[in-house]
């Protein structure tokens, strides 16, 4: 097999600087496609995002520990309810042949239980910290935190995540830009006569993308008479399980745009119920 040698390309700091200056000149002359200007959050804006990100991380750890604990029990044919009385039931439990749980396995279960209790304590502390937060209504973040929960189906946690992750500091100009920020826009594919979408890009903010899918399910449940929920039911409600999951992602993008317009422009989503108003 023949080897194809690659052409060598000169690279020096002087050449790199010349290339960057050339791009900068093109950008200043109006060519907006040469690069994208990154909006960097301030120290305070970045710090405001850490509370719910920490909560999300601890919640994932808790789920992992629960699965590990259940897995350890199942290996011995045990099914115990995991609650505050778990350790008492563990002491009297017997494995499949009626003998007590082996000492080594019991010690391992106790260690996992201790980690689970620590995760639960941390979640309670984080929830108390979030509850104690008072939004500053003079800021964009405070405006979103205050306004979003007035819609049925949107809770305080979702409002804080949306406000601190994107709405509070991002400079959003249109709906496509908003969808692209969280990776909820389709990725087109076209080659010759073949043209189709590859699904959503999944680029951008994964925290908001994950939250919006959850809020979309909540919206279908708590806002069934809204235009968005009825659109979803017509298009995907009677379809397969996979089709409903595809549809909920499409609804998540529409809902994200609707929430942005609700706070920024005062446009109530068509048919949506606002808390404190008659249904």
C-alpha cells in the first residue's frame, strides 16, 4: 500500500497573527460570518448558575446510589423498601436460603446507605438555599424568576434554571437563535438529491435542553387546553412511544420560545392558564 505524504505547512506566531488580523479586518468591514462573538457571563452571572447545577449533580449521585443499593439487594434475592426504616428491616432480612445477610455484603450496604443519606442531606440544604433566594426584580434574571411561575406547569426550579442559564444574561434577538442556544434546532443534511434532517443538533446548553423536555411533559399535563398542548396531541399524541418522544422535543422548542415571548413581550401562550386567573 502506497503512502501519501502530506504537504508541510509553515506555522509561526507571525503567520498566525497575520491570519487573525485579516479575519478581524473582514469582520470590521461587515463580514459577520468569519467568526462569532462569544458573550462571556460576568462573575456574578456565572456564580448564579452554580446552585442548580450542584443540585442536579447531587440528584444524579443520589439516583446512582439508589440503583447500587437495589442492585446489592437483588443479588441475594432481597427486595426491601428504601426509606428511613431501611436499616431496621435490613437487620432482620434473610437471603434466599433463609440465612442472614453475609457480613461483608452488609458492610457494603451500610457504606452505600451512608453515602445516600449524605446526598439526601445535601439536597435538603440546597433546596433550602434555593428557597431562601429572593429575586431582584430590577434585573433580567429577577424578572424571569418572578414571571415564569405565574404560568401553570412552570415551577420555581425551572424558572431559576431558565433565568440564570440563558434569559438573565444572554442577548437573544430571535427565536432561531434561542433554539440554537440549547441545541433544539434541526441539523440539516443535503447531498445531491438527498435532503433530510438529522434530528436536533444537541449543541449548546444541556442543562436547559434537559429541563425544557421535562417542562414540555409538564405543559401537556397541566396546560391541556393550550394551543401548544393541543398541537402536540394532534401530531404525536396517538403515535408510538418513539413518536411521542420525538414530538415532545419539538414541543420543548416551541415552549421555550413561548416562555421567552411571555416575559419579554407580555404575550401569554395561546390558551394557557395563568395562576390567579380563572381557567
